[in-house]
C-alpha cells in the first residue's frame, strides 16, 4: 500500500493545536495516521496552518446556476412576493435542465466549495423529471448526475433525495 505523507508546522487536531504534525494518507485519500512533534523526513511540507475540512450540510446544487434569477421582484407593483412566487421562478429554471446540465452545474459548484475549504456536501435533491415533465426511464437519472459531479470534483457526498408529493 502506497502512503503519501504531509508535514505541517501547525495543525488543529481533535485534541487541540499541535506542532510538527505528520499526516499519512492512503491511496484512497483516507488519513491513516497523524503524529505530532515529529520530523518532516521525506514528507511533503505544507506551509501555514492545517485545519479540518468543513462540510456543507445543506446544498441544492442546481440553485447555483439560478443565482440572480430570483433576487428581484417578479410580481406586479404592490403585490406580495412570497416563497411561492420564488418557487415558480426557480421551477421555471429547473424544468429545462438535463442530467448533463445538472452534472455540469453541480461539478462547478463542488469545485468552488473545495476551493473555499469544504470537503463534503449534503445535497438535497428533488429533480426527477426530464425537460418535457416526464419521468426518466431510470428514475434516478438526475441523482446519478449529482453522484458523477461529486466524483468528478472530488468532494464527499451525502445525497438526500426529497419528494414533494403535494403542493399548494
């Protein structure tokens, strides 16, 4: 088993701050050993402070591409906007998404999350119909797109399927 080693001057560990930390990672990317107060040896050096990754526990990836569409008043003058008017605009956007669109949007979002320090995402998912409003032959087709996007980006995924069976 090949192990990659990283050494950092300072890291936040479960028991608190530690100095001269060696982190060993297996080929699957799992941390298999952490040792503090040790020499760097042949390990790759990491400059700066090392912190644990942060999970994003509430994500709707498709909304990343809809950003800006619903941050304006959509009703007539004096009318009340609400969750339901927002939902109409949002649904108008997502009804045209294909699995390929969904995967591209999610992959881009997940790369942005990784760059911001997130290492895992809890993805709420309720896109199940094709652009014509019909179920896909494989009803999990849009879910598969999210799974592929997470693998493509390299982020941990907890997929949270959602079904709204009644509205209004």
